[in-house]
C-alpha cells in the first residue's frame, strides 16, 4: 500500500533506507538526522539485523529509539553494545570494510562524483569556510561503495567544477579511478529530493536512475550545473509505503528533527525553538 | 603519589604562549570549557590547536586571539551551524589552517607514540588535501610497490581534557564515549584534567573500565562541576542548546562575540562566578 501524502524529506529517507540490506553495518556522520532516520527506518522494517554505529559515541547500538536533538547522546551511550575509540574506527573498522554503509552529504559534487566538504572558493582565501572533510579523504578511497545524499538538489551543489576535492569519485571519468588501484569502487548512488542518481558504467558520468513522483526531466536538468544522462525510459521512483511513512512519523522522528537538515538555514530557527522547547519540557 | 589537584589558574599556568594545545572531547560533547575560558582570561597567545572534531573551545580561542593556527578535520556546531569565529578568521586569512583528516590526526598521534617518522595510509591520494599539505608525501611501498601517503607525527605540547571523575593523583575516568582522548593524553607533553567530581582512587577502581588516563600521564587536576558547559558531559548533563544557539547568533559579529566574552569569561573571574552567571535554573534543565 503506497502512501499518498508523503513529503520530500520522507521520500529521501525512504530511498536512503532502501540502500541498506539486512546485516549491513552502518556508520553515521556528523549532523545527519536524515541518515539517522534512514538507518532506524531500515532497522525497524526490512533490515532488522543491521547494526548502526552512531558518531556521537562511536557506539554500535541495537536498540532503536526516536531521533532526539538534545538526548541522542544519552541514547547512544546508554544503549551501546560497544564503545570504540576514534582511532579504532578510523584505522580499523572503516578501512577494513567491516562498516559497509555510510552516507555523505556533499556541499558540491561534479559529474564524476568527486565531492567537496571543505570550502567554497579558493582554499587559501575561501568565500565560505565549511566545517571540513573529517574522514572523507580516506574513506572515499577505501569504502567498497560510497553513498551520497543531497537534501536540496540545486546548482549550488551540482556544479561543473568543485572548489576542493575532499572526496574522490571517478576522478576524470572512464577508467581514471580504476587505474589508481584504490580498494574502493567509488560512488554508487546519490539520493536527492528529486531523484536517485548513479553513474554510467563506461563513462562514469552521473545519470538518473529514477525520478521521484512528479519530477520532470526538465526540472532535474535545470537544477543541475552539468549535463545529466537521463535515459529515455527513466522510471519513476517507487513511492514510500503507508507503513514506512507511519514508522517515520510516529516512531522514529515525531518531532521532525530531520527537517533541520532539509530546510534552508533561514527557515530553521522556528523549528529549533519548537524542538528544544518540547524536549526540555519532557 | 603526588597530589596534583590545583587551582584553575595554577593548572592553566602550565600552558605557554605558542604551545600546540590538544583539546579533548568531540564536537558538542565533553569539551574542556572551564579550562578554555581560563586560557582566554589569562590571554595566552599564539596557541596552535589540535582538535579531532573541533567546536566551541576552538571557536572561542580563535575569536579571542589566543590561537593563531589550527589542526583539525572538522570545525563546526553540527546541526546548529558553522563555527562563526573560525569562519571569519579563515575567510579573512587571519588563521593558519593545517588541513587534517581523521586519519592524519589518528596516525599522526600514533606515529608520535611509536617514535617513527611517518605512518602510511592508502587514502587521501588524489584529494586536494595533498595540495595544501606539502608535508604529506606520496611514496612507493618498498614491500608491495603500492603508492601510499606518508603521514608525519603530531605531538601536542599540552592537552586539556574534561572527564567525569578523577582522583587527586590524576587517575581520570571517562563515562561513555572516549573518542581520541586516551591517544591525545598519551602523545602530549603535558596533560591538564578537569573533572566533574574528585573521588577517592577506590571509586575509580570500582568502575568497570577504570582509569582511561592513568595518573603518570597527568600534570594537573582541576575540580570543575559543569566544567563542560555549555557542551555536554555524559552521564550528568546534555548540552545547553539554547546557550549554544545564542552563542552562534551573537558571534556573527566581532562586537557580539566581545560582549559574549565579557559576560561569560572576563566578568566571571572564577568558574563559580561563571556558573552563577549561567544560573541554577538553566543548569537544572540540562541535567540528564
């Protein structure tokens, strides 16, 4: 039974959850409530044996718990089956492939899936200094597959040329990545509010795998700063089921914390105040 | 055994101008805020910062001109936003940034402990980190013939770490996530611990994981209840989201940040005065 009243953020969460298989081990990065939503949705529905690792404690957690702005650290610490030191995560579990799923949200991405989380403009005198790439320069090379997501698909993110290569995609396309002999195979899927994207087998150029319901070829091309490969018979993304939407709204994220990642900065203030008020008064 | 429990100003007196300062905790969690505020009060200059996932202490030390360079792989406030003073300094060219990644920091500290000139990684090649870090070198592995990147050692002169409890000798115990703090303590020339509680050694022995940082690595211990405020300290309190939001709002300008410093650092001469300024009702709301 497909849902008929889902929103764009929920479509993104459901598409991200679909990439997760039962028994996967999942790493979560900093400031990513959409990822938390997706992992918890997968665990509560089709992948009950997956094991999320949350960045707040570097903890593996099997219990599920609603997403929280103020108390998520308490949850990941209280219910941890294991704490890990950052060194153990960085040197062992990520490069070894034990952790096999992680989502990254690029500030900029090019047609070959190279991406930037470091700065907008020139590095020495940036227009915007972003937080930084954390583990991306390493794991974009070592992860078997890279998963990316972009909450707002637009020309600010999908650019002809990125300002800083923080994460390695398919370099200059074709076999250029393969020739480097990296252990990882490169970017696999990009989930956005408009589509699921992937890469052409031969050229390694970005291509549309499916368009979300109601999104046209013209719209997605118009919001992308380079030419996308859009197959003639491009399918429509399978909508969320009624059950998936119910689980997101009632069990995982009733406060809508995922929207903090989805809304533009200027619209977040009110939501922040509301979430903090509700959580503090509990 | 030496008693290392000292006053806040005595402890921070160990930090010298120009030191590379390691900062414990991560992001919005268990940051040594009481120690950081005292560094600002004392006007220590030209610090380098080493922080794995950096946040409030780094942003305040940069904004108050105590730090002029930073080694980090992430500086920000998670969902709450970008780091305002860090951003301003980086965009105005007023800060030396040594662009790190998780692995350059983790293996840099390990190389210090192993006393080797480098440790290798398969990552980072083909990223622009290689362009802005001339001290990272690509080389061919003498055993396998593979291309690797050599990462140099990182040695902090002194580190500040906030913990849940410590005894007077400096045996320091961390509840919950440890992140990189044990490695930081091991690799640092000196270590200052601030602790929510000062306890008898027996109490540390009774905890399942005991002392994460043993006394012989520690040079000074300071008692600082709520010493991570406005960041969190599990299992005692979560972060003060309203305070952090306010900080980010006012710190969007140099003037606003100066006012924040006046209210919460310069006009509160001691940690106790800081807690009074924050207020008991605010502190009671963040208790876990």
